[in-house]
């Protein structure tokens, strides 16, 4: 009888949780649809103003919508930078290339370095491994406020300020939750698999790269995708540390808050710029949704 009551409580809990998640999903979908429809609305002159049609569909048939908003935004997404005393105008194509270098390279470094540290910590019996865990948890728990000026000064002294290499070096640490996730993943790999490979003559590096790492590839890929999405949407770091390498996210931020062109300081134009930034994330999610949504399990036996 007690088991039935507990089961009933769990069923009620999951039912309520499912309703909440469904409502949240619908809310997000509605926001995305509103943003898209807004991006193809007109906001010109004294007629057809956006404020007269904030919620409804754009006027006319789909081929009559203001698709040219995207073409206009493409021409006006730019950032002016000054390097070596010369002013340069970085446009959308260059910012997209910078975004790829920033997000892809940064994601690989931010996950690969913790992966190596986690492997060494999980597969050895040194007492210092516990110290690494404490250091990681302490750095994650203690907020570091106001360290940007010192970071910038150090990077300038090392001639790494305003360089992609300097950014990669800053991301090359293990003081993130990725280290803890990967360490738990490595520990879940049975030692018998590694020992069997070593009996067959495999060295430590071969066991690591050919056996253990492939077994946690799902988790590694998922973490890379999460970090990629985070960096793709980030504009604060390029704003502070990469003045000569503005990313697309920084370009959209500059467009919305700093660009003085009256033609594009409208809600439909800003939404069009936001959707230009959002589209690559949507494409990545559609391609890798199975990696993100699947159960992260592993084993040494194929079914």
C-alpha cells in the first residue's frame, strides 16, 4: 500500500512537471515565432507602422513581407575598430569568420584541457587529485569580481591582448564544471577494459586515445556543443579583450545599442539582426539534436 502511494505521488509530480515544461516550451516557441514575424514587418513612414501591428502576422502574402530587412541589416552590421592608429570597418563576413574562430576554437580548448586533466586525475591514485577537486570547486564557488583590469594588463604585458591566441590561453584551464563531469565519465569506464588492452600490448597513450576517449565521445561532443552555443552568443569578451576581432554577436550588440543609423533603429530591423545571429544556432541544434538529447551512456559491449 505504501509503495502504491509513493508511486502515485511520483506520477503526480511528473505530470505537473510535464505540464510546466510543456508550457515553458510553448512560451519559447511563441517568442521565436513573434520575433521572426516581427523581423519581416514594415516600419516605414506614416503607414504600415510596426506599432499598429505588434502581435499579428505581417501584412500581405509571405512573398510580400519585408524580406529586404535582412539585406539591409547585412549592409549595416559593422564595427569600426582602430588598430595601429588606423581605423578599419569590420563587416558581417569578417565578423562571421571571427565568430567561428572564437566559438569553435574556444569550445575545443575549453573542453579538451579539462578532459586531459580529468583523465589524469581519474586514472591515477595520487593524493594530489583530491586537491585538484577542491581547487576546482573553490574557484567555481568564489565569485571573482573586478578582475578584468588585471587580466587586460597581464595580457598586454605578454603581448597577448587583442589576439585569438590570448583568448585560447585564457580558456585553457580546468576550473569549470566540465572537469567534474568528465572526471565522473572517465571513472565510469571499467578498468577491466584498459587492463585488457594493456595486456595485449597497448601503451598508456593508446589506451587513452583509442579506447577511453572514444567511449566518452558523446559527453565530450555534448559539452563542446554547449560551450559553442555559449560563446557564439557572447559579446562581452570580444568587447573587452578582442577589439580588433569583433564577432557577429558583438556586431549585433553594436547595431542595436550603438549604431546611429536611424534607418535600422527600429524593432523589425533589430529583430532581423537578432535572427541572423540566431540562425546558425538553430542549424547546429537541428544537426546535432540527437547528440544533445540522447541518453549519455557508455559501455564496452555493443548490442
